[in-house]
C-alpha cells in the first residue's frame, strides 16, 4: 500500500513539473532567409565584399561568406514594422554560423528598436555565445526581451568579428516569442 502511495505521489510530482517547470511559449516567424542570394540584405554586406558561397552551406542552397581582414561589424538584415506587427515578449534571431581560422570571437549583435527605450533602441551583444577558431555549422541565437509594456518596432541583425578569418552565415530566422 505504501509503495502504491509513493508511486502516485511521484507520478503527481512529475506531472506538476511537466506542466509548470517546462517553458511554454508560442513562436511566430516574422522573417526567414535561406541566404542563397543577397536579397533582403543591407548594402553593408556588399560594401565589405561578402559573397554567396554555393559550395559551403548549411541547407545546401548557399551561404554568405565574409572575409574579416580586420575586426569589424557588418549589418546583415533590417526588419521594420508598425508596433502591432512586432508586439511581443521577445524578439529572437536564429542562424547557423561556421568559421575558419577566426582569430577572435565571432558573434551576432541585434539592434532592437523599442518604443519607450532611451534613444529608441537597445543593442544586444551575443558575446557569451561567440565561436572562434575553425568550427563546423553551429546554431546561434540572440534575443531581446520586452522591458515593461514597450513594443518592438524594428531590428537590425549584425555579425561581429573581433579578429580575422572567414565566417559563413546561413538559415537565418527572425521570430517573435510569446511566453505563456
């Protein structure tokens, strides 16, 4: 009898944990780029001499290759909309990165335009999720939270290298995440 009672308590605890401890959210894709051509990218991409690489790709369709001959920051994508279009709890970029002989950290940076924020925006730097050296395709994310009741109305995705080397980026998504 005690064993049955102990099993019921353990089962109830497991069910409670599954319902309450696991994060629950709804993702809505705002934009998605396969990165098989330069459509939708900022002019900054062409300025730095980045090219579409058909031979090295996460999804088999091509990727963007940037040769950093010195540390730098490149604007990749800008997304703007009215506050109704982009109102949410989090704005999240997901991408696949690959590096070759990266002498310093390579990471994503997001400039999130937020209503009510000082100077209209806030930078989010993904240095803690940086990669360096020579790596195979690595999933990376960067996100901005919603401070209070502010609504996001735009964002810019950037890639930064604090050294030299080759960087590829592919399979980029911008997602709004509503946490329940």
